[in-house]
C-alpha cells in the first residue's frame, strides 16, 4: 500500500525555460523569459506568498549571457534556482509569439539544441533523485518530449518510486506534436504519465488530438481508463471539469483576450497552490480559472506581478 501523501511544503517544476520574443505591431519585439513549467513556477510563487511553501525550478541552461538572463529572471520572480544545471558551451532555446486580432497566438521555435534537452544527462550533478526531497513535483508533456528516450525512462522509474513513497506528482500533457518523434511515442509517454500522476491537468484540445476522440465526455471516459481520476480537464472559456466528480465550473463572464499564452500554465499554478493551501478541488478549479482569465488579458506569458 502507498504511504499517505505528505503535506506540500516544497514544490519542484521541471522542464524548459526559454528566451521569449513578443512581436509588436511596429515591427519591434520585447524580450522575456518563459516556458510552460517555468510559467507555472512563477505563478505558483505568487499564489503561495506568505504560505511558507517553497517553489524550485529544475532545468539545464548554458553558460551564455542569455542563460544568465534567465537565472536573473528566476531569482527575481522568487523561484529557487539551486537545481539548475549549467552546461558549458550550450544555450537556452528561443521562441517568438505572434498574436492575431482575437488574441490567439502562434509560435516560432529555435530549440533543437537547447541546453534543457540535456537535463538529467551525464555528466551532470542533478539527476531525477534530486527531486526526492520535494513534496510535489510538476512536469509536462514538453518536459518529456525534449528528453532522450532513455532519460525519459529513468524519469518514469523515479516517478513510480516517488509517488509510492508519499510524494505528489502533477502532470499536464501540453501536447506539442513537433517535439515528439511520432504520435505513437507521444501517446505511449502520456499514457504512462496518466498512470503515474496523482493530479492530472489535461486540456481538452490536447487530449482530443492525442486520443482521436471528440468532446468532453469521451475524453473524460478515456482519461479515467488511463488512471487520470483526480484533477481538472481544462476547456478554455467553457470552464474546467473536475475529473473525480464530473462537476463543471461555470465559465463566467467573457473577457477580452489579448494573448492566450500561459492560460493553461497559470490555471495549473493557481489550482496546485489552492490544493497546497488545503482547499478542495472545486475551489482549486475556481482559482485556476480566475487566474487564467486575468493572464490572457495581458501580453506574453508572465504578466507584471
């Protein structure tokens, strides 16, 4: 029998953080720092202020000025950076955001040789076991997709032991087809993670593409067969659904969308922060939906805090 889950006092978010270019109408661009699990880490710090919960980010960066810029951003946001591996001669990934008149974004990426792809790779000081001391570990499908298959397998092995010993594992599939070798590889990895995760934070559109199914009811039933029975199915302006009970949170009043970047990442942060504070799942969904609705009213992934 697994040990009872321990209280959440230390959280680690694992993945890739990149340099972000936000295109402006005048042809210039603003430089920022972002990445799906990094965005969640930043919003977790903000949501957990005064709670005594510590949030760390786990990734690999290079030894270049832009990696230094990312380290400064991490620390400036209050995210702990002691588990960031620095790789000699490497650099972080880069992406650009363009948004249309409705606030929907499109991305262009330069990340195929980013330092984050070497996370947990030898020679390294930081392996999956460095996560053992955390109470909650959050990662995404992007985290998995950028890792070599053998490193991904090590991470699965670690996750199985971590949850068995009382740690809480949270996962968002955040499906980006171009990052995966094949759709089959993506399905296999996500199936494994839904089996392992204590808290599932999928999005409806991602799961429809991964499963080939259509609609909330079919996706919910499929997730349940994979073991994803606690968490929330994110559905944008339709409002999230509690995976355990099927309860739907009312969507609320429409908001003007400026940029939908990090909507899901911020939802995840507020949801997990609410659980860490001892709130129930419905309250956590409400907190997530509220924060996401605010984030999409601002340009870029990280709104001014």
